[in-house]
C-alpha cells in the first residue's frame, strides 16, 4: 500500500499530522490564502503532537523546498527547450510564472516532508 493511511506519502500529500494522520498540519487548507500560508497549529488537535518541535525546526524545510524547486525548474526547462530551443524570454517567463505560482504548494509540501522525516505514524487505539 503506497498511498494508504499509515504511510508517509499519505501524511505528506494530505497535509496531515505525521503521528496520527488525522489532524491538519495547517490552519487553512488553501495554500493560496497568503495570509495563512505558514500558519500551523502549535499542537495536533487529535493526538496533541507538538508540531513546532523546537525553535527553528522548519529551517530544514528550506533545503527540501530548494530541492523541489530545482526539480520543477529542470522539468520546465527541458519542456520549454523542446518547444522554443534556446530562446531566453520564454524560458524566463514560463519558469518564473510556474515557480511563483507553485510557491505556496512547495512551501507547505516542504514542511510536510520535513516533519515526516522525524515523526513516525502511531495509530490511535
């Protein structure tokens, strides 16, 4: 079961607490509401996991975000190159549009991946 409850992928994609996989990682489920983009509850409402872990815990998520953005940039580059060759304007316009458009999603995804690296799933019984 690759995506079912109890897997890291389930928690990451659904933006759920890594321990119980029921509580939400973010206060607002819409990543494009920029006022609440980075707002997370201090504790999971279901299992009471401290989602902040420690001061500066999510600084490591910046490395995940950088890696995700690099993968997106490479994919976009090869796709645009296929259609436009070495023309720089289409590359810049399309790449910047996609990177800026996906920023809220990548930001949250990086945080979800980061916390899932350190916390294991423990089903509530």
